[in-house]
């Protein structure tokens, strides 16, 4: 877990899957582990400056093979950064393993079993003991071996999310009320304009001579 993250005391942050037989799929040997696991972690914001971004937890994994003679071999190492967004995520991580030069090491691996292993699994990305600025892996020989696919269902819960949702609801209610007020005000404006136009027509009618009004009324009534 990076700095600022914690987990319950009863929760184990490491585990081992069951042994799974491989199946031939095209040119690859595929193993469907279907191993479920659950992790619960808490993050506490310590540095609230604008330029600071939290580091997300990482899953480190090691793939081993077991043959008929019960000999174990390291097939690969890899890592996956947990998604920062909630929801369903399918991530495929490539794997690699350290190797030694020469045919003797490969013969030993094939007949006896065993292979070079990492003492610290965090060396897959950045070792936990590394404190410098530039990490050099010069002279460290590896080879690619395959990939591992993870299907992750992420759920996030935070007080900030609740506050933001409540704020959105409050703003929506305010906008709704403002929309109702605007409709009422527009209706009042139309009625007031109609009343003003009617009063102007009445004033104009009163200012006209009576004989002109009677003549116009008689001409209108004849048709």
C-alpha cells in the first residue's frame, strides 16, 4: 500500500491461488484460475496541496508452474495498478522472469526445477527500499513469458461524494424553483403588457371626437 493508505488489521494483503491445469488455446497454454479475492482499503488525505496526487495501490503477482514430478518453476512476475475509477475493469498485465546466461541454467531448470527468483516482489516496478531519483536495471536479464488477466469490480465510497451529490440536488432544486419563477414572471409580463396596451387604446378612444367614433361605429355595423 502506498503512503496514506491503510487496511483492516484482520485483512491479509497476500494470498495463493489453487493449482489450475492449462488448456491449449491456439498456440498458447491458458489457465482459467477464476480465483475470487476481496480487498478493502482506506485512504486519508494528508497533503491537501493542489499539486499533490495520491498514489494508487498496486497488485504484485508471481506465476509458478508445477510439473508431474512436483517440481516448481517461476514462470513470470507482473504488476497491476488498481483502477482509479469505480466499475468493472478488465486488465491484462504482461509477465517476465529473470534468466541466467548459458545452457547450464536452462538444463538445470528443465531437469531439476527451480529458477532465479526475486527476493523482493516490489522489484517488478519500483522497490520499496528505493529512495533515489533514477533506478538502474543495467545487467538484469529477463525474458517475456506470457500475461495474466484480472477482472476487477471497484467500489468507492467517500464523504466528499455524498457532499457533492447533496450539493447537486440542492442546486437542481434551486434551478427548478428559478425556472418556475421565470415562467411566472414571463406570464405576468405578458399580462402587464396587455393591460398597458388596453389602457393606451382606451385613452386614445377617449381623446377622439364623438362624431368620428359614431360614424366609424355605424360604418362597422352596416356590413
